[in-house]
C-alpha cells in the first residue's frame, strides 16, 4: 500500500516536472524567435540538454532533463519537451522584401 502511494506521488512529481520543462521550452522558443537571450530561462529549467533549430520561419527548441524524483530518476527516466515559435527576425525580412 505504501509503495503504491509512493509511486503515485512520484508520477505526479514527474508530470509537474514535464509541465515546467514544456513551459520553459515554449518561453525559450519565443525569446530566441525575437532575438533575445534565453540563457536565464534555460538555466532555471533544469534542462540537461538544449537544441535550437530554425526551419520555415519557425524557431524550434528541444529541452531534455533527467527526472529529479527520487526512485524514478534512478531508473534512468528522462523527459523531453519541444516547442516552436515564429522566428520574428526571419518574418520581418520576408515582409520587408514583399513590400508590406
């Protein structure tokens, strides 16, 4: 019974960590898309790896982190979040070329 409760609480903590990581990825994608430095967001996110790719007028960010939940983290579970935002620097150049 106690083991079941511990696993349920651990699962809730992992879900909350995933939500925070997803929010950090979205914020970082928006900041990079505007040309801002996203280092502060990335350092607070607890991400262990970061990747940013621009494609088709979008800036996509992928963050990965190991779980910080005791017991579940020992199993080697890692979380990944990906988010994309409009790359405003690219879109500004395109709109200026089209005469808008």
